[in-house]
C-alpha cells in the first residue's frame, strides 16, 4: 500500500481535480502535498540536497538552473530570507520540494519568509510528507525529469506524459543562460597582488569575493569568452567556475589555449569537468549526483579528508591508480570522493593547473577547502618568479 502520500509506478490516481499540489516523476511515481511558494506548474530534473542549512544559497546557485530541488532536511525556512546571503541576483531552481515549512521565521537578519520569497521569485514548490520516500526513490532509480503542478484538473496520466516530453539534462548546454552577459570587475580587498580572469559558467557571488580577499582583482568574463578576451586582461591566473548543464556540450578550445600558454589555472565544479575534457578525458552522468554540504573527499597527496560542499550531476572519468598522459604532460587525480570513489580533483604535474569538483568558497558549506584559493595564489606567485 502506498505510503507518504505517494502513488507508485503504474498506480495512477486517474482523472479529476487535484486541489493541492502534485509532484510527478517521469517513471510514473506521484507525490501529493500542498502548494509552497508560487502556484502554477514547473518542470526540471528532480534532484535532492542533503544540506541541513544554506537553503538560500542553494536556491540562488546558478548550477541548479532547470532542476527541481528536494531538501532532505525535514524543516526548511526557519531563518527566513535576507538580502546578504544570495549567491546571485535571482533564484535559479526550477522548483522546490520541502517536507515541513517553518511556521515562523526566527532570525534577526531575516527580511521575509521563505514562502514569500519563492512567491516573489515565481518559484513553484510543494510541501509534502514524502521527501524521504522521494530521496530513496531517486537513489535507487536515479535523477529523472519531474514536474510540480498546483490545483490542476488534468489526469495524472497526462501529467506524466507532459513530464516525459520535457527536456532532460544530458546534452543540455546551459552555462551561457546563467552567466554574465558583460564583463565586470571585483576589486581586490586591500592591496592588489594578482589579476585573475574568471570565466563565469554560473559563478556564485562568494567565489570572486574569496579571491578578492587574497589580493586578487577578479575580471569576471562571459561563458563564451575567447582565449584572446581572457588574455586581454593580462591575467596572472585563469579561473573557471561552477555551472549547470552537460560538460560534453561545452567548447574547451579557450581552456586548451590557456594550458598551452602555461598560464596558471584553477577550476571548480563545472570548471573541473571542462579541465578534464581539455586534458582529453571524458565525462559521464552520475546516477543521482552529489548535492549538499557533507561530502567526504580525500586529498590523495596528504590523505587528509575534507567535508565539502557539492552540486553536480556529472563527473570526470580518469584513472585513480596513478599518473596519466595528457597533451600538456602527465596529470593525475588529486582528490577522490569517499562515498562512491568518483574523481573530485585533477592536476597537471609539470604545469601550474589544477581543479576540484566541489565548492571551496563554502557558501553554504564547511570551510575545509578554503586553502585551495591560497594554493591558487601560491601557484601564481611561483609563476611570476
């Protein structure tokens, strides 16, 4: 018998009105709840986030573009929403799923409730008792297309077919949709030490801030920036950011020229995947991805384990047992995920270039990986010597 307000595959509830809200998965699984945030309908890839905090940073992370995000923490909205913590100028998630919205806002920093914020941003959501069942389902079946519908009279069978006709994430070229259209500069905090060209593939606001705190003047460039445009800012180093979509669709010609010129390079998340492709490696889609602030990653060099913030559905395929050849000399896997052994970092052994799959800017998330920004500065310092 179905539990948690859900209907299993093949167990459609038939026609008739749905006075509340329904979450419909492409494999036919249906969850019932109440509207949360804006009302209407939305489609996206159904994923889950395991963070207990940081929901505002999650909502405004451009890497979640065209994804419906379910929070596994049972109580969401406790601290409301403020104007200081967004990672971009808008909410990027396609839809939002929570178990129990907080009835009150308890934070001196809050300016409004999460529900009001979602309505203001036009984000369709659902509050439902089945988030645990949904998460287990996605872990077993994998991330899939989904839709949220509020107060609809369409039969569930038709809703399932509409979900199945919506675009998937494989083959999706999304970086340009979330990146800046025009270059801008984030000045160094205090004395300027380095100039960094940061290619925006869906960059979070805290990332250039972390570089600026270390004396970097950060020139943020559009996703389609050419090698010539990157070099026009006379960078001491080049940074490729996080971002949404399938890395197999991205053009890595500019990055390859950066590596050929031996300009210091640092990439994170989507930037790590593009670095892998520039090295001649392939990428693949994970079953359900890594999304949250509690992923254990081991530094292969030191054996140290970092608890890290993640948001990715694709990964790099690379040998874990030692160096491999690339067009730019030998490279190796630098970090490994301890949950599923997927590649969490890459580096070249004879050039100043490295990357990680996770988010060292820690917004939201632990600060274990903040040293990577210091490493980037050290690499740029050595290159200047």
